[in-house]
C-alpha cells in the first residue's frame, strides 16, 4: 500500500536576497520529493522576491499571503485557513515575523509538528521580541539551532528545554556549485580588477548588521601598505548610498567594486584571494562556509556563532567587531604571509568540508521523522 507523503510548509517573510531566504529554498529543493510534499508560504510581496523565487523547483508550491503591514490580521487569517485546509504535518518557520504569525496560525490549525529555527543573535533585540519568543516556545515542538551559541541562547534566554533544541548544521553549502572550473582573470576583468591584484571580497546585505562600513574604513591603511589590493562588496541594501559616500570621503573609489545583488557568488568567491566577514552581530552565516568551500582564508568578527567555525589563528583570524584598525592589521597579515593564508584556508576546509547541503538535509529529514513519530 502506498504511504502518503509528509506535508511540510516552510514559512518565510519573503524571498529577497539573503542567507535565510536562500536556505529556505535550498532545503525545500533538496528534501526527498518522493517522501515529502513541500510547500513555501511567503508573507510579504516584494519585487526582490523573484531573486530566490525563481530558484524554487517546479514541484514545490509557493503561496503568497500579501501582508500589507506587520499586524495584518486578514492576511494572518488567510495563512491560518491555508494551513488548516491543506492539513500540513510540519510547519517550519524562521525570522521573527514568520515565527510569530506562522507558529500561531499553525497552532490554531492544529498542526502536529511546529518547528522554528533561530538564525541570528541580535544584541539590541527589543525585549518585547524576546518575551514573544518566550511565550511561543509553549506551542513549539522543536527549536533548530545551527550553532552552540544559538543553542545557549535558546535554552538560557528563551527557555526551551534541552530536549526541544536540535543542534543541526543548517548553514550548509551546495557543493556542486563550488566544483566548477573558473577563469579567475576573466571574472576579475569583467568587474574591472587589474591583473596581478589581490582581491578581498565580502558578501552580505548592505545593512548595519554586516559591518561593511568598518571594512571600508580599514581600506586606506591596507592600500597604503598593499596598493595592489582591491575590494569587492557584493550585496544591496538600505546603506548603499551611505557606504558609497564614505568611500568618496576616503578617496578610495578606485580600489572598491560595488557589485549589488549577484547570482554568481561561487564564481566571485573562487576568483578572490580572501574573504572578510566584518559583521557587528551574526548567527553564523552560510556565506562563511561558501568561503571555506572556495578555499579562501577568512578574517571575521568575533561575534555570535562565528567563533564556533573561525578559530583564531587556526581556521581564520578573528577581530573585534567594529574595530577597523584591527581588521586592517589582520587583512595585511594574510596578504603579507602566503604560508598563513594557505594554512588558514586548508585547515578550515579540512574541518568543515563536510558541511554540505546533502549531509544537512539528511539530518533534517531524520529529525522530521523523529518528531512525527513522537507526536
């Protein structure tokens, strides 16, 4: 007798360019389609949604609920009716808006398994958000955490019991995208990088969290010692004009390339010499592993779950968040010491080269089975 598929609904705020949104699509695409009936619910309609929505495979249903504002009760009711009508076995939410409206809608629709994943550690998170999460934990079956730091937060700050917290490496890489040959000089030439240059890249939304301003302020000191250094900033966001204004103020336009949102990040990473992750706060970030799979030495901020992966002087260099001088010194060290550069990139891949999407999806599928059996 044929067994019915397990119905899973991923709920996300949107599908704009971003690490969380990319992971939602990656996991939805990678789950066993013969075992799982997979759907994605998108709360907010935004023009940028097409960036990740275009990557969703044809067998996955996408539903848009058109929240016009945060407290859109009509849209919440449509979401609740959708979950109740389709009788999903599992609802999986990430990010605060989806966590709040997705978990409550799933609870009232009597969904058997409700899962949340905490992806970020925000020092300035308003107390009302923390209080909301503390309440929502009572209707949550499981909390997925990608890092030890987030597991500690889920237990000690939110109050999840240990048996509800699952430490799973969901920040994972589709390794097939990084096993393709590239021509470095062709890629560099396409973005106006001179030959025989050293290329330092950072990838992330242009928002306060990602700390690109501190990298920009480090650049004058770096190019004073290493004038053949060029910096590639990939991403778009609200701070773009402010960041470019700071670049003009420092008179370093010739050494920076703002590329905006791109869908060729693996190629850009593989064509670079170093990855810098200057975040002010961070859960961990999937792009960190993409840099590891690109065999790049990494300089990153000592925040959130980053030190779980970047062990100072072993798998990368760590600096204080917001310290442009320390960031500049670390970048110069790697540029000046090829032995250090090779050691950091080699050791990082040696330790975390198994952080593949394929491996992580297997773990997640097993967790789904376990939770449903316990229901």
